[in-house]
C-alpha cells in the first residue's frame, strides 16, 4: 500500500541522499514533537536518541512527491528568513518557535542540500531545484503537530544567493533579511568561526570567489569578502522590493508588528507574552539568560579589523541602513492599515 502525504504527519524530512543526481528524502519520526531546538540538526539528533526512531525510517524519492506540493491542508509557508550570520536570526527563530501555532525550522540541512545541488551535480537545472524545494517544503509542512498552522524557514546565510529559486517556488511568501553592524559580526566569527568563514569549507563560488582566491586571501580579508557578498546580494534584492530589511537592534520589539503586517499572522496578548519570554533567553544556550554584547564586541575589535571594515564594508552597510530607513518611512507614510501592510510586504 502506497503512503499518502497525510501518512507523513509526525514525520519530518531529515536528510537528502543522492543516487547520482537523483535526490531522495530520508524521514525521521518525531513522535509529534514541537520543534524547539536552536537548530534543526539538534532536533533531529534528539529524536534519534530514541531506538524506535533509529530503527524505523522512511525514504521517499523527490520525483514521486508531487502530492506534497499541495500544502492546503498542512502548515502554510508564512515567512522565509535570511541573514548575514551572527546577527540575531537564531533569536528570531526561537521567538517564532515559542508560539504553538508556528513551526520554525532553523537552517535545515535538506534545504541547503537541494538549493545548492547544482554545485555538486552540474546537470541539475534551476527548474528542477524549484520543483524539489516546493516538494521538500511540503514535506516539512506535513509534520504539522498540535495547532501548527504556519511554517517559517530560516536559511543558512549562504542560501541568500538562491533567493530566485526560493521565490519561484513560493512567490507569495514574504522574505526578510536580518543584519548587524559588521564589526560585531566579525568579532563573533573571530571567537568561533562559522563554516562560511573558513576558506575551503564551502564552495567559494557562493561568495563570488574561486578557490585559489579564497585560499590566498588573509583570513580577515576573506571574511570581509564573505560579508560584503552577502550584504551586496541583500541590498540588490531589497532594492527590487524582494526583501524586508531588519536590523539586529530592532529585535525583539519589532516582531509583534511584523507578525501582523509582514507575515499576516494575528497574535494575542498571550502570544506576545510568549514572544517576550523567549527573547529573554540566550538563543544558542537556552539554559542562560540573554545578555547584550554589542558593546563588548566593539571593544574587542582590533584596530586592523575596524580599519578593514571602514574601508571594505562601511559603504554597503550604510546603504543597507539608508534603504531600511526608506522602508520604515514608507510604513509611516502609509494611509490606513491595508496600505501600511502592503508597504511591509515585499513583492516576490
């Protein structure tokens, strides 16, 4: 007996496996758990601690998942979150996940695997990736437990380049780009570098470089080039009204308004209390209280780092800030709730 999408409720796409250029979804049973870990991979690891989940799995070819494209009776894709890294995106995702009606996925590995499949298999077309991504998101939406009606995905920072693929698959889902003062971002990566900040760990083409250039650059210059590439892509897309810009300093206060006007989700006073409670917890260490660190990071920055940022990143960061100010002015100039909401929603 063949399984239908409804039979996958309580299961979640956990990995992508490849047979040449053909992907399959490896599913993990979650027992109907609300996803609450800081990152998707942490949730999957937790599920696999249960013997049943290790022994009983499912595999589905993406080519056979056409029925998963219809998410009418599943959680609705409500928002896509992009970011420059180390800028509050995990906080934002955890706040969203605090609401029982929201399924918020933080950097799910299967998404990255499909979006960048063409870098590993050159014959894979953009049209294939659009189709596969639509079906994969439908698989996530089928996980739907309890009252979950809205699905959010926070992408890895390097997935920003694939915005055209993502928006071709879901043209009506609002997209947000979160960013922060680049000095603070770079100091965070000095303390504990992410994969994108280690030359050779990811395809350098993701950031407009070839491998020889990436390896030859001094480490600070490489990291600055990575941030500049991400910010330039975001700036270009935001100018085309495809991204809503959000600064780290606007969190957490901005989220209740964004819920209503950008993501079109009405929240109650009880929901807003849950959002505020989640904001008080350290996003990457839920056992600790959040403590502001911007001042400490700026004090830690070396003179070389500050000078490099001034030369290489201050202009593009300033342009992002100017465009964000324009977006806010458009909101303030809106007449009536409908026009104001329209100003908040980028046209994908």
